C-alpha cells in the first residue's frame, strides 16, 4: 500500500495538481519498513509518468487554444513557446522544480519535443531529485 500511495502522489505531483510527493517519500523513509531502492524507483516512475501526461496534454493543447474556457492567453502561450525555443530540451532538466517544472513538460509537448529525448531528460531530472532527497534525509549531503 505504501508504494501505491507514493506512486500516486508522485504521479499527481508531476501533473498540474498541487501535490507533494517529497513529504510522502520522507515519511516512508522515516518509517523504515520499505526498501529504499523500491521507494526511489516508485517515486521516480510515478513522477516521470505524470510528466509524460503533461507532454501529451501539451501535444494536444493547440486544438483547444481558441476555446473560451482555455486557461492561457494566446500571448502567454507564445511567450512560453519562445522561452522553450530559446533553451530547448535542456530546460527539461529543470522539470523537477516546483511551480515551473510542470509547465515546462507541458510546453515540451506543445513544441513537439522528441518523446524519447523528453523521457530521458525528465527521467534524469526527476530521479535525481528523489536521490538528492534521500541523500539529504540520510545526512550524506
């Protein structure tokens, strides 16, 4: 059950939902009943898959940009595209950051970033974040 809870919180935290997977991971690490490796893999996989959902949403988003309910203005969308075009796929290494990370993954889909490159860059960023959390938790950093 702990792994499912961690997976769901990590998945949700990678989407545009305001969830915190770090606290769940820290709590499970403190509990000490679960495999550290499996916790890190579960959190990483959930977070990476959530980012893939964002990429897919971004890939499909232009179809809806002229709808009245669309939450982003044309100007905001163009600014985001220009910023992503400027920094390219390297910006995906910031996908672990709160507030800006999730929109970066969505814009990557909008910009038709190659999915395998997207997956690699996001995997490095997301797994790296959880590894650093573990290292901080254990006092190794």
